[in-house]
């Protein structure tokens, strides 16, 4: 992350920064109900979800968080595929990511809201996640030829 560091998230009841919700980017309208069913499967159906649309890409995360729940549901998105987790406990984060990996959904970016990132636009965050992913890929390919 720009001027930041990665830290390991333990499996604890500690709550992460921000209001409890998920900001979901890059899902087709057909994939959205499947994702919501996945949340139901892991007993997180009460978790507010906003599907971020292309028209939201220039909004800050803080502004998107203030929008009504179920925003963008049923509308496709051509944004990069990502989930931005806000206010979840560390246990919930691990449960969601673990079930997602076994679900058959395509790879995506994962992020947690921070006091710094909440002031970034969705577009800027997605671009930063893409840069980080590429840097990690290059680092891994140079250490594992």
C-alpha cells in the first residue's frame, strides 16, 4: 500500500476500522446473487453489502460507505474485481476469505478499510491494489524461478 505496510491479521474478535459492511466491485449482475448466497452459507447474511458500479468509481470510499445499502445490486460492473471489508472482526475476515477461495469464484483483490484509504476514490484504491498485486507477483517470480 502507498506509504503503508502489510500486517498479518490474526483470527481474533478484534473489529477492523469502519462501519460494518462490504464494498464489492467488479461482479456481474448474475454473480451478485451467488455471492450473497455465499454470505448466507457462512451466516453473514446480516452484513450490509454494496455493489460498486462504474459510476461510483470517482467517489471516495467514505462517500460510498454513506450510500444506501444494496446499492448497485442487479447492475453490472466493469471495475476490477475486489472486496473492501469494513468493520468486520478478524475472525469474520478469515471466514469470508476462506469460503470464497473454495467457492470457485475467480481471483480478486482484497482490501480492508483504513483511516487513510477511506479518503481515496474507488478507482485509486483499485489501481493501488493492482500495483501491489503486480509487485508481489514479480517478487514471488524472482524468488521462485
